[in-house]
C-alpha cells in the first residue's frame, strides 16, 4: 500500500520540494498552508492528481491541525509520516520585533509542531510511522537577540521529548536542522544573504527522504547540515 505523508507548510520551499520527492517515490502526500492560491499553484505544477491533497489552514490553530489530520485519514485510511515544516522568521531581533509578531512566530514555530505531534501520534503508533521536525542551525547555536533561534531550540527539544515518549512504540523521530537554504523563507528578511553560501530546498528534501526511508528498527534522530563554507 502506498505510504501516506502529511507536510505542513508544503506549498513552497522545503515543504514543496519534499512533497515532490515523496510523490516521485510513490507516496500519497497531503500538504497544508495558509494561502489557498499558493496551494492551488503547487497542486497544478505537481500534476499528481488524486495522490496529492492540499489543505488550507493555520498550523498554530488547534482546530485547523485536527481538521487536516482527519481529512488525510478520512481520505486515505492511514498516516505513515508527518513532516512539521511550517515556520517563519522575522527581520531584526527581539528588541525590534513587534510583540504581536513575536507571538505569531512562537505559535507557528513551537506550538504548531506540538499540535501536529499531538494529533498524529495515535495514527503513527498504529503505522509505526515517522515524525520529521524541521529545525535549524539556529537551534544549535545562539546569536544575539535571535528569537527565531529560541523557537528552533524549542523545536529540537520537542523532537527529543517526543522520541522519549514514543520510541518504545516503534515511532521514529528526526530533527533536520539546515543552515542557509535558498527558499522563500528569506522573503521576510530581505532575501537570501548574498555573500552566504546556500543549499537548495531539494537538497534538504533529499535528507528528509533519507530519514523517512530508514528501515524498521532504525531511527535517525538529528541531522545538522550546512552549505560548505557556512561558518556559523
């Protein structure tokens, strides 16, 4: 039976590249996003027909997350992999962030993955499935006033806490922590740093696929990856 994978923030960037790779591998894939037009554009370009499901919703909203999971299970009867990819950063630092923007980032980057794990664990226990949480190099090194870094440290902690919770149930948990990646993620920050080396979304997707494709009994827990030449 074709495996079923749910990806949050799947209409662009790493999420979209991962969805394409999984579809090519034979998965049925559901992607979520807040922008219905972007989801529709991705679906049209993917050309996957009934093997792709797009779901509009906010990953930080408990009702939207529960509805997305129900939609996938109702459509395909199972859930094998979950990729918590949705997230964003803010320009500046915590001294310059507006409080409402700080709140939105914390909810999306921390509460969102936690809600996704909470809603999907019953199905993943049944399928002996896998969870992949997209972290960041910012989640393993501190920089001055970087609230995004704080959220990614929290996401890494969530992954380890989840591993301890469900490892005995046969559920795998992986953090993939990229450095600079050339994706729309940087749009809110004025674009990808020109002087910095960068990886592609497809390269990150290949690493996610590597984690997902591990045989039963093998659990890759943490992968940190940087473009060659990124020092921090």
